[in-house]
């Protein structure tokens, strides 16, 4: 008899479990939501096919929220955009929204806490849900998911689904995703625009009071050509162009919501750098950056509220010396774009007439120095016309002196006239025995050049002549050439 009782007990338990399962199945069949057991023993409470979703909105308890709507492009790809009531013109990362939708359209419960009618919903934050997810399908079907408080250990949160009376727990990541704001969906490359739309860019570096403004034009290749217009008037170097490219295409690592009292920790109470892009349509985009902090820059952009983080590997050249950001040469044009160069020094002057479709040394090129043919060559085939031209258009800037206010009393002047009828006059005023102040079209340029840039005698090294010394050398070559050939005597080589 005792053995029979021991057999009946597990039999009775089995019968009870079967009855519970049947009741649960009937209850769920009366609900609009199907609850299934996942392979890992979790309950699939709701799972909506993302291709069916027309819009999704998450409302906070205080009435604020965020929402997106979907469209299908010509390639059959779902594109997400802000719902009209949330649209402020911000550029949205559609793929990022898509990933967010995947998370919030599927809820697989860890624990079923039972029927809500038997629970105190206030204890779970579900009497007035912390978040309400509203998903609307293209067929008009609307699903609502209510997310409550986090559990005591913070690892999970409570939730319910409209049409299902039970309360469940799920991983706390769902709670986190519900709290996403607009800043979390912004494009990771917010600053990108076409160079053809750019009028000017201003780069400010506060550590050394650098404030450089440059205009932007396009080469025939479509690449940008930057020319400094303040406080200097000179072409910018490729180093400047590369810096602007880094900022223009900056990939944001993450967006941040930093309280005002913590801005100093991120170097944003006193930014180190600023870029102001003025577009041809009048739009202005301003970007500020902190100094480098633990391998990252932190910044702001006028295109959106809040702050962002970018890795140091994405930006180079922020601390490049000013002289390196500018072109090396005071004036530089290929010979095909130059019509005439004239020069004066004391009582002496020259006029160098140029006309060529290619090299200044070409057979069909014109290179007349004071109406005399300057196409005299060394025995190695180096043209004195080229020596003179190269020396005149590669006068190197050797210093900057923004504090000086020199009188306009030039000792040497060169005037350049391009084939496009642009005239540029460089005037050189003595600063000391070894340097000159440079005036550009009669205005002090803030640049200085070494005396050697004008008067260095390179001896037999024809690539090392100053501009005026090259003129004197060319006259010497014309005067002393035999059948168009002249070699510099070894005894005249500079010591």
C-alpha cells in the first residue's frame, strides 16, 4: 500500500501540470499576443517582423519621446527618418535606427511574474510606465509595449504587452534603448559637404592665437584649392588642405550628453580649436574641439545640440606650424600661366617676357630678358631662362612678423603679370642685414624673407640662386654664350 501511494503522488502532480498547461494555452489563445517558449527556456512575448513596421515611437513618462517612420527606396532598402513631430532637420543615421528598431520590436522574457491583476503594478513602474513603445504596421495594426522600472540588481527591467495580462522581466538593455534620444541617432559624419559649396573656412587655434581665414576654389580635377585671405594673402599648403579634409569628413565616435558642471573635464569649457565653414548659400557650420584628452577630442557642432567624441587617429595637423600651413613661396605659377616679370634694384631693372605652352626651355617657347633671348643653355642642357624663372617664382617665406609696421621703402621689387592679366607686385624692405619685410601689392604681408632668397650666388649649383642673383647670372650667360652655350666658370663658385 505504501508503494502504491508513492506511485500516486507523482501521477497526481503530472495531472496538475497538464491542467495548468492547458489553462495557460487557453488563456493565451484568448490574447492578441502569442507567448512561446524560446530554445533557451525564455518566453517570446512579442516579435514583430521589421519589414512590416511603418513607424515606431517611444514615449517617456513625462510625455517627451522620439519616433521614426520607414520608407522603402528604389533598391528595396528600408530608410528611416524622424516622424514629423520630432523632425528638426537633423541628419539621421538610418542604419543605426534600424538596429534600434530590431531591439525594441522583439521581447523575449526571462521570467513571467504572473497576472497583473494580482500584482501591485506601482512596484514595477507599470501603473504609469516609464516608457511606452508604439509600433504601427503598414496594415494599420498597432502594438504597444510598456516598460517599467529596473529590477533591484539593475540587470533586468519589467515590461508588459498590450493584450497580455502578465508582467515579465527582460534584460535591462531594453530599458537603455528606450532612453535613446535624438543625439544617439545622428549621422556619424555630420560635417560632410561638397567643396564646391564652400566659400570660406576659418581655422582658429587659441594656444598661439592663430586665426587663419581661407577661400576655397576648385581645381579642374575637383580638388579644393585654399587661399589664405586673412591675415595673409597667400595660397595654403597641402597640409592645410589635409587638415580641412580631416574635419570635413570627421567620423564621430559617439555622441555625449555632458552636464554643464562637467564640461571642464572634457576641455569644452575652453575649447582649443575652432573651424567655421561658410557655404555659398550663406549657411554657417561651426565646429569646436577640445585639446587632446586620453587619445580623444571632444567637440560641438552648430548643426546639432550636445557634444561628440572623436578619436585622435581621425585628425592630424591641428598643431602644425603656421608657416607649414601656408605655401612656401610668395608667388608661384607655372610658366604657361606667366606673361611677364619685371624687376628693379637700385638703378637697375629688367623685363622678362614669357610665352610658352609647356616648358620655358622648349624650342617654341619665348623667353626674352630685356628683349634678348634668354634660352642659353649649360653644356648639360640646363636653361638659364629656367634658372631665372624658377628663382623668381620660388622665393621662400622664411618668417612671420605680425607685430612689425615697416615703412614702405622698398629696396627690391618684382612685378608678375599672368596670362590672365593678374598683376602681383612683391616689394622687399630691409628689416636688418639678413632679412627683408615683404609687401604684397603695396601692403605689408607680415612675411619676411632671408636676404639669400634674393642675392645668393649658387656658383655652379644652378638650383641655389637668389632671384636677383639669377637675373645677373642670366645676363652673364647671354653676354658670354657661344652658339647658345655657357658654362659657369669654376672659379666663380661660391665659397
